[in-house]
């Protein structure tokens, strides 16, 4: 039995095939870059049809190479918070508004939730531009055409492939409209969103599994009998894929964006621990929650610097960075894309400071990466205050996989906690597969934590000193 694991990311869409123990099959990885439209006004959108086309190309590539023949389960990790408006026929009336978009604002004179703290404790979210409670009225106001209903990116793309694609509790929690305990839409959040349940995707039942539509099954006959598991928010999936499925270890993930999170087993209906004012909480599935903080800056800082500055590449870049002490670089504010909730600074709040005539492009990149480490360190301290023991940290995601300097800078900023690194860059897809299999207890072993993980030691100058436990 093999598993097709999909990652519906922000910079790319990926499909990879894993064996029953969630280990990747050699060569069975297809990836397509996707185009995020970014604007100075805070725009951060994706084209739904283009995104779907990229996913279809990935599946075609895997099918043509013969990788899909033993697949009987499909697991999906998908970015949280996205929303797209549909007309009555289910066609998009606009682009997918992603987590990066800071344009949504309150419409009319709504004062917001009656008891903001109670709202935050129930939904894990705030009345904020990142969530559907503010996004839906804003989208309706912007749209020249009446909007029939709203879906997120995974319901849109899976809705085009499967017989039905209800919203998973994990994805629903990322809208900010879900009561995290009852797993129903929160009445007050619906009122703020100006939405009725029929304007939203239906919520998937506990035992929901999807099947390909007949026309799609003709295209990929190898997947005709495969069961599709409910999509997991990429934050939850990345924790599990990093081996951080219990509160002893926090995951720090740096993909396009970044986040620090701690996962706990709290089945639906059980009391949720009090949520600190500045942290969010989402569902991984019916039995687990993840608490943390996210940043609009992550690997996109590197992408920007690489595009706009004359950076060396590959080993040359690593060698140049190795000369910058960890904690060094130029002081920066890395919030180029603005704040994630609950913060409110707008897109365009990035700053570079302390420049001199000897400042290099590499100093600027180092300063940006360092700036993110400091934001994470502050929030990790708050996150840690919610549990009774100090936590270890596992770094993961494509950006930290690519940069040894960034890993060391995190190790220094998060010391004295032990910091290790999940070298498998596909933590989202692998984590989604582990969630689909319900193998939370084995996540750390299957994710190879402690076996192939690099323990990251901070240095003040010079080259990396990774250590591999025997
Ligand atoms: N050498 C590097 N240093 C830092 N970041 C990098 C480097 N190479 C690539 N990245 C960043 O890694 C990110 C891709 O990580 P990934 O986990 O694949 O993202 P996503 O899942 O959001 O698509 C990109 O934003 C890219 O700019
Ligand atoms: O926990 C998390 O990771 C964040 O809460 C989540 O909102 C994330 O930032 C977006 O889903 C985009 O993720 P990528 O940057 O990995 O595409």
C-alpha cells in the first residue's frame, strides 16, 4: 500500500508517493511552481484555475512515470486561511485571497465580537483581516457580481477532482469561524461574516473519505479506488511531519511564511487550555489542536533578497554567510508582508537599518533571517508558558533545509533549548500522511527525529558545526 501525499503550498504544489511507513519512494516527486500575485496595496492572491492545472500536471507526471499504481490513500496538506468566491455554478468570481493578503477591512460599522476574549478562546482566532469573519463581507463589497458561496483553496481544487469535497475541521478552523470545541460554525463568527452555513462549504463528518469523480478516474485509473483523507492545515501537518505531535517539542517551520507551534491531544468536546492573548489555535483533526504564532515572512525574505540584491548562490552564499556571526547581519524589521494576526501592521512595514558603505547583500540577507529568529524567540517564550516543562525545538521546511546559517541563527536565538533539524524538506506532505494514518504516537520515529536529525549548535562566527547523533 502506498500513499500519495499532496502539499498545496504557497510557492509550489507538490505530489509525492510514500510507502506504508511514510518513507518517500525514490524519484516519485512532482512539483510545479505557482504564481502568487503580490501588490503594494497588500494583495496576495493565487489563480484558482491555474493552481488546479498545476496539481493536475503533478498527478499526470506521477501517473506517466508509473508511480501511482499501488496508491490506495491520498493525504493532503494545504495552506490555511485562503478564500475564493464562487458563482452559482461553482465558477470562481475572483482569485484566491491567501494568508498573505492584508487588504480585507471591516465593512460598515460593526463593532466586532461582544466579548473579544471569549471569541478568541472559542474560535482560536480574532476578528482580523486574515479570517473569514472579516474577509467575506469585504469580498462581497468588492465584488461586482453577487457571490453564491465561498470555499477555501483545498475545497476548490479537490471539488474539481472528487465526487464531493467538504471542508475538514482542520481547514475550517483556519477560517476563524469554527468553534474549536463543538466543531460547528460559531454563531457570532457567522454573524460577523454575514454568512449562513449554506454560503460556506459543508463540514466533513468524522469518517469522511473522498473518491475521484468518474471523469477524473478515467484520467488516473490507478487512483480510481483510492480514498482521499480530509485535508490538514499545513501548520498542523508540518508539526506532525517534524515529529512534534506532543507538547514536548515545538516545531519552527520556515516555508514561504514561517510559524512556531506546539501540538496537543485535545479531542473535540474536551475543555481547551486557556489561550494566551497573542497566540492562535487551530485544529489538526477531531482529536488534536495546534497553538502558535505565524509570520508573513519566511523563505520569501530569501526569495526577495535573491531577486533584488546581488547575492552569491549555492556554496558561495553559504561560505559568505559563514563569515557573518550568528546574531550579526544588519538590524532589520522583516515584516515586509505586514503582520499576521493579531498584529495589524500593514504590508510594506519592512525596514533595513544600520547600513554603511561596507554593507553587503549577504549582510542584509543575514539581518533579515536574524530578524525572523528574534520574532520566533519572543513567541516561543509565550508558547512555552502554556506547558509545564521547557520544550525542545525542531526546525523544518524548505527554507531552513536550504540554509545552514539560518539553522544556526535559530539555534542561537532559541538557546538554551535543544534545537534539532528535520532534514526531510517535505514535512507538510509527510505529516498529512501520518495524520491520515492516525500515527501520531509514532510521528517522531517515523519522521526520523533523533536518528537522522541534525542537532544544530549555535556558533558566533565561522562555518557550520552540525552534529549527527550516532
Ligand atoms: N538558500 C536559501 N536560504 C533561505 N531560504 C531559501 C533558500 N533557498 C530557498 N529558500 C526559500 O525556501 C522557500 C520554499 O520552502 P517550501 O517549504 O518549499 O515552501 P512552501 O511550502 O511555502 O511552498 C522559498 O520561499 C524559498 O525562497
Ligand atoms: O501554522 C502555520 O504555518 C501558519 O499558521 C499558516 O497560516 C501558514 O503560514 C500558511 O498556511 C502558509 O504556509 P506556507 O508558507 O508553508 O505556504
